[in-house]
């Protein structure tokens, strides 16, 4: 089954400031690349680029990050359309999440995922059938 990856997981994989989180993020991404099961959204790609190039100190090389974005674009990025917005409103209303977290959940559901990797929501919570997994609390599957 496809697994939706939130921006923070991608950033930790490139940011050496927290070696343990970087190691775990890299482990998860390796499994998803190997299985062809990673999914994300155009929003996640945008946030990933801006965070690495403009918010990290020192910033990452823009060309290298653009290459990463191009590679990640093979993961069938979800585009936010009206249906995704409406689903995000439903998530926001029912669960009280922030707008941006609600939008990520809606995008993961639109991508057909049963799992969302993020550290921003409660680990092991289920939202409209989507299981939230904190990749820094749970190892990637080995089978």
C-alpha cells in the first residue's frame, strides 16, 4: 500500500542537525523507494524545497534540492483541487487539526494511502481510515 510522506520526514533525511532523526528518515525513504510505495503532494514538494534552500542554516544547494524534487515527483504527487480542499475542511471540522495538517491528511487520502508518515500528528491515530505513523517512533516494515 502507498505511504504518504510529510515534508518533515523529507527534510530530516537531508538535514544532518539531528543524526538519529536523519538515520530513521533515510531508513523509511529507502524502504519506500525500494517498494515504489512513496506518495506525496505538490505542496510537500514546495515546502521541502523552501525549507532546505531558504530555512536551513547553512542552506542546501538549490540545484541539488531541485534534483531531489524531480526524483520525488515520480511519486505521483497529489495536486490540491476542490475535492481535496473539501475533504480537508471535513478533517479540520471533525478532528480540530490545523489547516495545514488537515490538508496533508486530505492529500494522503486522495493519494489512496492507508498510512501517513509525519511527526506533526498523534502517533497511531486513525483519521478517516488513515493511520498516522511517527517515523521516529516506529521503524519501517522489514517484510
